[in-house]
């Protein structure tokens, strides 16, 4: 029973290490990488691991963070527009 409690304590501590998106540094991508990310996103959606597999040296987390930072305002404006339309 003590082992089970130890495992739970270990897993819960990892959440405190998460970094806020405010603290993210912008990820620089080449034009070719950006183009490939956009085309792959249209094909497979937010399957970041699949997209990262096509770009050597990039991790899924980097691709997702790049996408969020690049398109955050676009998504926010679309949400606002939908709310106005639904009201």
C-alpha cells in the first residue's frame, strides 16, 4: 500500500513543473517548415506527433507550441465571432 502512495505522489508532482504559455519563447521555423506544418495540419489536424515526424529535429511539443502561438489570435477572433452569431 505504501508503494501505491509513493507512485501517486510522484505523478502529482509533475504537474507543478508545467510552464505557462505566457512564458513560452517564440519558436523560429523556416518557411519550408511553416508551409509543411500548415499543409499537414489541413490533412491530419492536430496530430502533432505525426506532423513532427515529417520535420527532422522537431518535437511534437515544439510544433504544437508554434501552432498555438502563431494562430492564437485567429482562433480567439473566430470564437468571438461565433458567440456573436449565436447570440
